[in-house]
C-alpha cells in the first residue's frame, strides 16, 4: 500500500528495521486470558466472501424508494478502501440517498491528523447538503464515525456502526495483531484522546452479528448507555459490506431519520 510505504519512506534503514521489530513485538503480545474472540469456525465462515462475486449475479434485491433522501458518509473497515463498500453504496443510492466516501483512502488507523481531515470533510458535506450527515461505519470505520460524532455532533444526524468493536475489550477480536503491525500502536493506546465506549450525543445504532468471525459480538453490540439500540443480523464480518440484510437494515435506519 502506497500510504503504508510512505510512513517509512524517509526513515533510515536502521531506524526502519528497529520500528518493524518493535511492531512485530507488540503484535506478538498474548491476548488477555479473560478476553474472548470469535472461534476458528467463525473465522473460517468469513470465507463466504469468496462466493459473493458469483452470488451477486443471481441476486435480485427489491429496494423501496426512500421516504426522505439523506446524505450518507461511508467509513471503511481496517485496512480496507472505500472501493470495498462500493456495492453497499450502490444499493443505498438505489433508494434515492446520496452516498459519499470518507476521503481518506485506505483505513490504516487513527491519528489526530486524519480525524481533523474527517472533521473538515464532514463540515463540507453538511454545508453542501444543507443539513446533518448520516455516518455509516464498518468495523474500525464505525469507531471513526463515533468519535467524529462526538467532535461535531451538530453535523451528524445518526451513527450506524457495523461490527465495530467499541465495547468490551479492544483485543476481543481476531484482527488486533494485524492492527498493531500496521498502525504501530496498541489497540488500547490510540494516538488520539478517545473513550470508545462513550456514546456520541446523537442517535447511535450498533449492527452486530453472532456469526461475526472477526469481532466478538459482545464488543460490537455494546451495552445500554454505550449506544441507543443494537440490531442483530446474521451475516459474517466481511458480509457487512454486501449482505442484503445489512442493506435493508441501513435503509430502515435512514428512513427512520
């Protein structure tokens, strides 16, 4: 990835090597014994994504026109690009909504700089649309959405998270080692001030699935007080980007206002 390579582009070889060793070290840390993650069987269930390109050709999805067109910002999951959410965006737009990308390319973790860029992006979208924006975030993208709504609540109409680990324990998933390796910081030590479990001061809905093979359901559904509502679906973690039931759930949330 160009963005990831750029992080090391101006670093001396010895320093670069030392940094890589450090990242491998924090990625190899043990998971706390009292913290659960989805089972290997659930992880293997994520291979369902391989059948999606074929299945999509035979899928017929009826989408009702939106009661009120909304402006929606989609925020991608960890190490993914907005392109991975293109199908979801197309289905939302079929209902009559306007879907916008988050403007940061690949999601390689939080920083104060990229959160400030998101704030400017949100302010611009709200100004151009003439009202608050609906934030729909997948996995890590949902954590960005929640923090963005805390910083600029007057520009956010609602936050919908999809398999986002905002509750329980930040290592209650099967991606935290990769996260440490890519971002260079521990999941519980983000380089920004953030209380992930604190509910944003706008309506916040958590979509979660007991079939999630990446994020523990307890982490994605949260507790009362950490979100307004939790909605159970039956998709995989990767399926949040394409499953018909996810599309339907998001469209219901947009229609509800």
